[in-house]
C-alpha cells in the first residue's frame, strides 16, 4: 500500500473509531433500559390496570377514588397492607403451622396440590431464613471427573442426596448465558460438588457477563466442601 492509501486508511479509521467507542459506551446503558422496560411492561400486563388482577384491584378500591386510576391506587394500597399484615401474622403467629395446614388441604386436591407444592418449594429456595444455607438455592462448583477435570459454576436447589445405582448424587441446575433464567438439570457425583462462596447475585452476574465477571467473584479458596 502506498503512503497516500495508508494515510487515507488511517484518516477513515480515526473518524470511525470514536463512533465505535460511543456505541460501546452506550451499549450497557441501552441494554439496561431495554431490560427495565421489558420488566415494567411485563408487570403492567400482569398486574396493571388493564389486567384481570388490575380489574380486581379497582373493584376493591372503587369507593376510595373517584376515578379508575384512583380506584386502582386505593385497591393497590389495600392489597399491600393486606400482604404486609399477612406477613406479620405468618412470621410471628402462624409461622410454619399455617403453611402445614394450607399444604394439608391443598395437597388433597388433584392438579392444584401438585402446582402448589412445586411453587412452595421454589419459593422456599429464595426465602431468607436463618440456618438455611443449603435449603435455599446455593451456588456450587461442579468438577466433572474429579479435582483436575473441567468445572462449571451452578446452583444447588436442594441439599437432599439422590442415590442412583448405589452412588450418591447432587441435583444441580446449570444456567444459560447471558440470560441465566433457564438451563439444564444434571445429577452430579456428590464428591464433585463444592460450595461456592460468591452469592446468588454473584453467580447471576457471572452468567450475565458471559464469564467476564468471574474473576471478581471467584477468588482462591472460594470453593469449600458442602456440609
């Protein structure tokens, strides 16, 4: 390439580089806005004024506000207050007795009982409870084939051991990247699964960043034996 052609190429590159830099600078903000808008739209469709739940809320608050928006706001405040009082009642009065009573009733109903039990187990995974480290969704590291084999971070949904052909396994969920809201369920040898001290949000960030954030959350000694 002659000097003139090289100079022209450098000139075009110098003009184009700031544009690319600007796009890369705006990309995280744009993706954040897209996710927030998508979540807000999903919530509006599920519990917004135009949804079936929103219609129920408006009927509750019809006597509070003179307009539909006022009725929805009044009904929403009433629903929040009811949920808060129910939480206080469940935490300080009923505790687990109320849950056992509800489970005993709903578990006898075909189909509804199965849906309720599955939903209850999922809720208990993310429910903050004292002394429940392994009863909730726990970040783990799975080393397939032993200590010197390939490993992958995953979630441990339950501490219960699964016995297959006289061998003990953990059931783990391996999320997908960069959207860690799906994945695969695998049975991994018990001795190949170690607890990962990075927190649920840390493991989500690892997958959402497609692994780039892994050095920020997985430090030397982060993996420890499950107890």
